[in-house]
């Protein structure tokens, strides 16, 4: 048996970056370190300048990403006390679409004196929402032209994605567009910095840039229909060369080795998206098992051997999650946010006092009271659209609804109804997948919520009629990145030849299983039928009252 | 000019009775006194016995009514310091249907030793709800037989009314039914006690006992269809002789004069219902002006020269409110109760602290925050059915609904939406009246809420597009009773010859007028259109989800 080997996963989030050093043999977490981005999310003023940003801007400084390497990798090496010779590979994951314009050498334009004062020269973070007009127009034109690829994205693409962001630059700062040698996802830029190799990854290309493994990008004619200047955007500003996940992007450059303390030449994997990389880290490399990342919102991912057009999904991408399979993504806009909203705005003063006297928090108290109830007992039903609906309706203008309230309704009743509503929303997604021949037999949850909220897990099991498991990893994305690092290193170097081989060794689930309780599922089946009916009534043109109320709300603003 | 004259109004409520002594010339309140019923609402155990009551029972002790006379009349005479010679008349009003079985002499059966232990021998209070099975069956049979009178009551009668309560006794305690010489409304029983005259009034007969001035009671055949033993119920246990409001029932008996300190022989008016007697006390004796008694629930009353069948109303009765006119009644089940529920269950702890630090109550704080908003600004819409819907749907199984919630929704948004929902419900009632040719041009509010809640009054004005005024009387029902006392006395004795003459002299409105603000009404017109659509969807068989959720709730109870 060889000596123990290690891999490092680098997880670039919204506010900070994290390094996780794991044992390649079993995925055990040996050390981790977090470094917050100095400039964080830039949404008011450009760093080092007095340029105020327009509304909906969310930028980042790429220098902060390099700082994460410089600070966190030496830290985990030191904390772990391992021989640097035994660190065989590095993998990365990133938020997306988080994109930037670079010059021929790969230097971000915002790091060049002549462009430093132009917001469009900086990294546009995933939640930069200023390209909404471009996204809207892009969707219109794609629909008018009957673009077939639109159906892979549920019929609508987001302002957060690559082409709206590029087009916004062309409209607002054409000089930046023209000065850019090309655009890169930050996921690919960090790999370029580490290896000197540009290796655009199939995950962000597929989920955020309309790329398809067999069909490539949309036609030049489509881009020309958006704007004649965009006709050659793919060839001029991107690349048609896309690399599948799990490959080795290259070896760590000597300069990066010096910066990080790692050996020059060790394997660095192709870039990846932070949500999607959690799938193998939650043990899933095969069809039929869904991952739900549960946090402020829910992100659902499942695999299939075939491509199906599933209505209302965020995307289906071949090689998008696991090489050789089609990865499907769906989402719910408001989950943890929902419960936080409720506890902040709707839990009565008497509960606050009770929680204080028992030295527990208000969430715990309300959950405890909710947990005493039987399914159906509170008589309430909610539509979980407090922040719009991502899947399967893809409509940000929908809003929350609650029905069944009486003078006996209590705070814990509403709280439980909100949890159940998010479970019904997940079941709607699962049922929609199933109707399109994408099976979901079991669910693995990861993220912050499943750890804290057992009631939520049991309700999801009961509502979906499926077993719920929880990923054992504390940092699922970083573990996934480390796993891909081990795969990039390959078996000969002490790693693995594929993510399918790595997953059963490096990823684990907790022992606890939430099994559907038959009587609960029978009750929830009946209530879910009511949910589905109201879902279609309010969400599918039965009654557009939610949109009209939103429009009236805008009109009613003082000064509007 | 004659010497000042006085009249006394006696208002028999649910928990207590009140005497109000007023100046006949201008209705000025000179003195008042309240006496709580010693036995209150009897819903657990019979007084002086260990007979436990079944669920939904609500009884009273008629001795408590006599005690009100004995205590309150001498008190107001003393407090007022008026010459008893100048007190010219007494009027009364009562809750209804509050009914009791009596012997030939008018003595309540419950005051006779042989019946004291039988709950059915006592006064069944208006909110005695144990006759629900009988009401249900009565409605079924009336519908099957196509009984025309059913439409005068919106197609459904309540378990609170006279015949279900009598039938319940026949089913549960036939010996009491047979022992009863007859049944009386408490409103008529108290008049019988005061005058020795049985003078059944047209208001309770019309609104609670299916009586019609021209058609009389339903046919004997109908009662026989309920139960053959009920065929002769009207002739055997009631009377077909009904007296119109405003008449003199008789003169005060010497025994009652001794008990109360009043002169024997002074005029006592026909009995009346507490809600309906508020109409002239709110200055209204003519068509076109609606009274809304606003409290825990809303009761709406309006007059017309003609009889129209208005869908979903509680009743239309000729001579039912003002002699010579048709009185229409409608209602909303949950108004003040709604706001109390909200503040108790949904106002967050931070608001409690803010209210405490400013030494105001939570209601005031939430109202203050709500009042800062423009109509439509919160983007919410509610259906005001937390306690079912009385008019115009007459369906107790409906429940509350809220739509339009987002993560920015605050407690004051929901609170304002609930106030608006009750205003939309009132507008639905007004619109339904208008469609049936019963005009409502102006609204007068009385009761506890209008005094305290200016925001509510302005919202009602804006939503209904009608001016809202507030009755000046603190005790509207008792004032109305005193007015009818002055009418019973007649002009020759220093009173009035009719309530139409009395009202402009004795009743007043506050100076404050709530006028609809054009921009607000324009916004509310749009939101009301949405309310009306959802009202029909959830309330008129578009989607019976509320009823199904209630049914599931019952099935989900632990142990069910």
C-alpha cells in the first residue's frame, strides 16, 4: 500500500474562498481555511476609485481570488502537517455565471490602468442583475425565432447568464467589449492562472452559456439577430473548445507553486460550478438519485443517461455534472429565506418570551411547536412563492399565497405550512421530471438546513414519498472540488481515474435515514393535489392576480 | 313649551342588561346603569343543579332579566334626579333568537320545580348552537320542497333561529315541548312581564322565525314534513298575531312599577332586536342609508320601500326595522375578531417592544404603521373569511386566504390587507344589494370599532366609494330602545307619534365625515375586481379547496 495521498478543493463563493485538504483514500477532511474577499461584493463604488455603480450591479475583484490561493493553501498545508509531496491534485469550483473580460495574456481588464475606472471591465458576479433588459430581449428574440435550445432551459434564460452580461457591456461600454481579447468564466480564469492553460469547462458553458455538447453554441445568425455586432461573439470573444469535467487542465505553474507552497506540476482539474460539484460529493454519480442543496433557496440536481426536455427546468447539460451523463438542474427561489422571513416578521411576542425563558432560539421554539402536529391538522395550504417561482414555472413575478386560515390559526401552523409548501414545490419538480422520464427514487440533501431541521427532512420524505439522506460532508462543494483534484491526478499518482471511481471512496452519507411514513404520505397526497391545482390556477394563467397586484404595487409607490 | 320629558331604554345583551335614561326632546343621555347577569351565559352546568350541559349549549336564566329591571331602573332614576312623573315611556331590545318555553301564565318552565333540572326548560341564548343538526335538516327539507320563503333568508337559515331550537327540544326533551304552553322570544317575554300583555314583535318574528307580514308563517305542511308532531307548532306553541314595531305594548303593571320605581301605567313599547333597533338610533328611518354595526363582526342593515330577493342576505322583513318599510340585514362573521387575532398571533416581538417603549398598545402601533401606506402599496389581497362568510355566500366552512406575500412583506402590510378585506366584503354586500335594486348611498357606522379606528373608517369610505359617518350615541341600542319608548308614549304624553318623527330629534351623528378619496377609490376599484374574482373562485364552486382542507383537518386530529 502506498503512502497516504491528499487533494485540495478550492471553493470560491460569493463572499469568500475556502480551501479544504482531504485524504484521497476516504475523503476525510484534514484541514480547511477560509479567506474573505477584501472587496467582497462590489455594489456601491469601485475599489480605489470614486466611480459609483448603477443599480443592480454586483462586481468582484479578481485579485481577491488570487489572495484566496495565497492565504488558504499554505494555511491548510500547515494545519494538516502533511508532506507537500503527498498532495497530488487540486480542484476548484466557482459561483457562475461570474465572468470577466481579459486581454490576450489573460490579464483582467480591470487590472489595467486604462480600464480600472470602468465597471464593465471588472468581474460581473453571478448576482449582477443589470442585464435584465438584455435577457428580456434575448428571450423574446429566441422565442420569435423558435430557437430549439431554449427548451433545454425551460423556455427562458436568466439575466445572470453569460450572453446578457456580455451584451450589456456591448450596449453600455462598447469600448470595453472591443478592448477585451475574450471573456472567461471566473471558474476557467482561476484555472488559467493556476496552469497557464485555458480550459473552458462543460458545466458553466452548458448551464450558463447555452453551449451543447453535440450542437455547440446557438447559430451566429441568432447572435446577429440580437445585435449585428454580436454575430461573431463566440469566435471573437469565447471559444468553441470546451473541456469535459474530470479532465486534468494542466500542471500547477512554478509561479503558482511558489505562491501556494504546492509542488509545481501537480494536477489541476478543469473548473466547475459550486452547486453542481456537490452532486458527486453527496455520493451521486448515477441516475435516479437527486441532490437538493438546501439553504436560503433549494437547488435540485439529478442525472440521466438521456436527454429529455423537461418543462420549467433551469437546464439540462451533457457532461454538465458527471462526464458521460446528462445533468438536470431545477430550483426553488425561497426556502431557508422563507423560514427566516417568517420568524422575523410573524412570530408573536409571547413566543419570543417563551424562547428566551427556555434559552432556545425562536426558530427552535416554532419548529418544536410545529413538530407536534399531524399532517393536515392545521388546515392550511401555502404556495411557496414568496420570492417567485424558479421551477417549474420560471416566473419571478409570482408571489406567496396562504389559504385555510381561521381565528384558531397559530404561528406554528403557518410555519409548518410554509415548510410543507416548499416540500410540495420539490414534489412538483420531481413529478415533472418523472413525467419526462427522468426518474428520482431517492433524495440526498446537503447544505445548512438539513443539519438543523429534522422536521423539514421528515416532511420532505413524507411529501415526496421518498427516502431522504443527508450528505456527511460539512463542506460539500469543497469536497467535490478535492475529489475532482484527485481525479485530475489520476490513479497512477495515487488518485482516481474517474469521478465515478472516486465518489464511493471519498463521499459519504450520514447514517440517519428519513423514511416516508405511510399515513403521512397518504394525507400529503391529498393536500398536494390541492397544491397542484392552486399552482396551476395562480401560476399557469388561471388567474394572473399575483402579477397584477405586483404591477399595482409599483404604481402605488409614493412618488410613482 | 312643556316641561322636559324622559324615556328609558333597556338593552338586554349577552352578558348584562343596561338602562339608559334620555331626554325625549333631543336624545341626550342623562344617566345609565349596567347590571351583569348573575348566571351569565350558562354553558357548563345548570345553576343550582349538577346537570352538566352538552357541547354547544348556551343558556340563560330569565330571573337575571328581571334583576336588570330591579337594579338598573332605580339607579338611573336616582342618578338622573328627575321627577318620575316626567318619565313617559320605556322601550326594550334583546338579543335574538333568545327563546324560552313558558306555562299558560307566562312563567318560564325553568322556574318550576319539576323542570328546573332540564336544560331545554331554560332560555336558549342566541348563540346556543346545539340545534345544528335540526337546522341542517330543515334547510334540506325546505330546499327539497322548494319553499319560497327560503329565498328571503339567502337560501339558508341558521341553527341560532327559533324553529331549529324548538325542534331540538322536541327531539331531545319531548316532555318539555309538550309541557310548554307556548314559546316566546325573550324580547317578548320581558314585555309580557312588564305589561301583562303578550305582544310578539315583527322584528324577531321576521328575522328569526320565518314570519312574513303578508304570507304569515310557512305552511303547516312544511312543519309536518320536518316532523309530524310539528304540524301545529305555530298554533299550538306560538301565535299568528304579530305586532308592528313602534306600537305601545301596554302600560307598566303595578307590580313592575313597584319593582322599578316607575309610575304604573306608563307606556311600554313592543319588543325589538338589539342590532336592528340601532338603525333609527343612527338617524336612519329612510331607504338609501346603510347602518353597519362594527364590532367583533359586522352587521349591515338598510331599508327599502319594496321587497326584493337579494342573494345571500340574512333576511328581509317588512316592518322588521322601521314600520312601513322593508328591512334588510346582511353580515360579516369576522371583523374586529380578525384584527384581534392578527395582533395576538402575528405581530412580531420587535413591535411589542416598540409599542411598550412608546407606551401605546400593539393595535395602535400596527395601525399607525399601516396608515402610512398608500392603497395597493403592500401588494397583498386577502379574503376576509377567517370565521367563514355570512353574506353573501352564507358558508361557515370557508376560510381565510392571503395572496401577494413576498420576503419584503411586513406585519403592518398584512394588518392593512385584513382591514381592506373586510371593506371589500362590505362592498360585495353593497354591490349585491344594488344589483337587486336596494340602494346604498351613504353609510353610518356604530359600535366599538369606528370610535377607535380612523384608518378603518377611511378605508371603508375609499373602498365603498361612499361617505362614512359615525353615530353620536355611545349606546346605540339603548338609545333606540328609549326612542321607541318615547314613541309608545305618543305625542300627547310628550313623546312622538312615530319613530320617523322621533329619529331626527333624538338621534345624532358625529360631525366627522370620512369622504372617499378619488385616487384611493380608483386603486381600490382595481383591487376589488381581483377580490371579486377570487371570492367567486373560492366561494362559489370554482375550487372548494377551503372545504376540503377543513375536512382533512378534522380527519387529521389526533385520535380522530
